[in-house]
C-alpha cells in the first residue's frame, strides 16, 4: 500500500497517511518516495498523480449526472474551445466550476488540452478519439430520452 507523508502546517509535524484517506483540511502532501509536492483540497482523497481512471460506466454516470459537464462538452463540440469564451457563452457558469469540469474531462481522456507558448497564454480544448466515441454514447442516450418523451406524449 502506497503511503504519503503529511506535513501539518499548524503543528509542524510530519505524519504518515495511507493512500485513499480523505483529508479534512488544506495540507501539503509529500509522496513518500518522490520529491513532488501536491496540494490536497478539503474532502479530496490523497491519491498519487497516476491514479487509475474510472470505468466507462462510472464516467457516463459522472458526466450525465453533472449539470455543467454536458454543457462544456456541447460547447467544445460546437467549436467553443477556449475557457474564456466558454465562460462568456453560458450564463451562470463560473470560472471555478468551468476549470473543475475541464480538468475532470481531461483526466477522463475525453478532452485534450493544448497550451500555446504565447503572451498572453492561450489554452484550447478539443475532443480526443476516445472523447468522440464517448460523445456518441451521450448522443444515443439523448435519442433514447426523446423516444421515451414521444411515447409518453401519446
């Protein structure tokens, strides 16, 4: 089992924490075998950067159950690739929520992030090959929903 060293800034003590333990405050985590430093957020698991992706069914459940993920996928499909343009295109979508969703979609392998070495910095998102297949599944779910709606209207 992989363990992490947890540095508690308040007490100044270094503690061992097993992988997967949910932290209750902001702390600095030092991986026991590496020099890499990562910051944990309240309520998130202390997992290594190379943690496994969820199953395809888990991804569908997570994406379909999320109000903003489907909106962000729709924006990228319609050619809105830059975060600033996405934020302006959807009323009520904050930068924080948008960035969380974009990170999740990149982590799942649905989006690809391209950062350009320009001033000011420019970032664009696009669908990966897996993302195109994933979106086809979402399209099939939408068609099923429309068919059910038509049957209920009869």
